[in-house]
């Protein structure tokens, strides 16, 4: 019996390994000869041969056995023919000088650098990991998986890594693309029966970055291909960086083996921003805006107000600042608190955390160990009056209620009492650490 048995065996393997794996791995193989118990194959690339030997070797032997042929060795040679007819992949030496120029990645945003990335508690781990990866050397976090909500800087960090790697080594082959683009390329390759150069291209990179991987969860053949690409690169010690909107374990429709493989490296969470980080980001972006709009003045307190009130995501925060500057330069007025409140009202409404006065009163009474009746009573002893002022202050800062409304909710007090309370706490906050601390703790509890 000779090599003509191969089509029948292929057919059987197709049922066993599934359509996607069959197309990618089995179909490109040719059985060139059989010599005793050794089957000799030709594979388009060494990678495919190795992969098949490792993953489908036993299945192939079993299928031979079913046909009454005892095979205990599989050899894979690389088919020279296939290589010669494939002009899409440049030889290695040529590659070395072209860097990433021939790679079909997405463009990198020149603003998304480490220099422009503001570091705070919520993102310090992600930032440190990104830095480490960008510095190269021993690949210790492979893959690096960054996850977190929308607009928290995942893409920014990925681009920053790419820029830094390219800066250190202009010849490094860095491929950054969204999972959606990855899928698009893969589908194109399938359509044009060009999966081999697709595979080779991806496997020729030094660093692969795939953004928003959640996009391919549930898309089985893309997932499969992604998994193979990913494994191949990691096996070759190439750096892989992936982002997603949640941790691998929490991704539905992502195969378990992919989830577990994604966790082999380092999984870091980009946490939601806190007030300090938002303020830091605003300050850094404001410098840029101020440079572009030198005639527009900004009143003190506007950035703080924005950092307090817009907590959803950094993209929205940036957009809000850009809008204020655009507005300021158009109408030729300084950016004041009132102007900000007015021109950002839609954003403020949308991101209103809906902290209620009741909630504030409850948290404040708990925090200071006073009781609710006293808080809302007319009593003016310091031990009651101070917490009451703190609560009023927080009601003013964290809700959109008017002064008279706040006054009414605090035992029918006048709005001037509320103004006084806000001023008083504002003053105390800058001289009394205890008060500043209390407010911070309460604000966090209420916002969190
Ligand atoms: P994600 O990919 O997590 O959805 P992006 O990386 O696209 O978020 O960030 C959204 C916007 O916010 C970008 O313009 C980015 O530059 C900015 N941004 C996010 N985090 C920071 C940060 N820590 N410092 C500076 N800019 C940031
Ligand atoms: Mg992103």
C-alpha cells in the first residue's frame, strides 16, 4: 500500500480534528513516502510540521492503523516548492532591515506614549508591567494580559509599549492590531486560500499585540487561529501582549484552554480611576490645551470639579476638557466653574453617580458615630455641628441638588447655612488633616 491512502486518512482526520484545524494543519500536508513503519510528509513550513507532530501525531498514527498500516514514526520535511512559490514572505535577512514596515498592523497613535501616561494607584501595576515588557530583556511576563473597563488606558499602554520597543530597536518587528482586524485578516486569508502566508506573517513578528480580544470570543475558527498563533509565538519566546474588557476567566464564549493559556503570563487589571488620578490626568492634558489656546484662562477649581464629577472614563474626561477650551476660545471668555457646569451639563448628567443626600447623611452619621435625629435637629454642639457641615459639604459636591434643597433636607435649614457649611469645611480641609482625611474616606465610600 502506498501514498494513495492519504486522501482517505485525511478525510477521517477531518472528522476528528474539525474543520478549522483541518484547513490549517492537515490539509496542507502531503504524504510523500512510506518506508516500513515511517511515514514521510512534506509540510509547507517547519512550524506546521512541528505543530502537527506534536498535536495530531497520535491521531494520524491511529488512522493509519485503522487502515491496517502500522506507522510508528512520522517525519516532516519542509516542501521547498511551496516556499519558492510564495513571494509574500520576505526572507529573514531582508526582514531584519525593514522593521515593521511590511506588517499589516494598525497605526500607532503618536500621543499614546509612556511620557504622556499619567500614573496613579489604579494603573500603577499595569504601567509597571507595560514598562517592563517594553524594556525587553528576559521575557518574564508572557503573555501580558491587560484588562479593564472602557477608556482606562489599555490601548494607550499598548501603543506606548510598541513605541518604546521601536525606539530601542528600530528593526524590531512589532505588530499591533485589534482583535477585529486579526479576524478580518484571517477571514480574508481563508477566502483567498492563503492561510499559509497569513500564518507565516504572524509568526514572523517579534512582538504581537492584540487589542480588545473579547471581540473574538465566540468566533470559533478565529479563536482557534488566534490560539495557534499565540502558542507558536510564545513557544518561540516572542512577546505577546493582549488586552480585553475583562479578565480571561470572566470571558464567556472563550474556550477554556485559551483562557488558561492566557493566564500563563501576567494578568493585570487597569482599575477605574480615582479622584487623584483623574486630577493628574486633567492637569497634564490641561497643559497641552493651554499651550494651544494661550488666550483662554481657566479659573481655579474647574479641574477639581471635573475630576469629582466625571468619573466614568478618561476619554470622556478628555473630551470634556477639549470642549471647555473650544468653548472658551470661541466665546472669548475664561473657563469658570459656572461655564463648565453649563457647557458640560450633558456629560455631568450622564455620569452623575446618583449619590443621594440620604446616602450621604447615612454614611456621615455612621462615620462620626452620631445619630440621625441629632444630625437633623437644631442642636449646635460641635460634635454634631461638624459632621452636619461635612454632610452638607458632600451634598453640595457630590449631588446636583441646589442649596435650598440641601438646606431643606438637613432639618429645614436655610440655604445660607449650607453656604456657610461648605465654606467652613473648605477652609478646614486645607488646615486640618483629620477633616481632609474624613472627607476623602467618605467621598470614596459614596463614589465607590
Ligand atoms: P481603553 O483602550 O482602555 O479603552 P484608551 O487607552 O483608548 O482606553 O484611553 C482613552 C483615552 O484616555 C486616550 O486618549 C488615552 O490617552 C487617555 N488616557 C487613559 N488613561 C490615561 C492616563 N493614565 N494618562 C493619560 N491619558 C490617559
Ligand atoms: Mg482600547
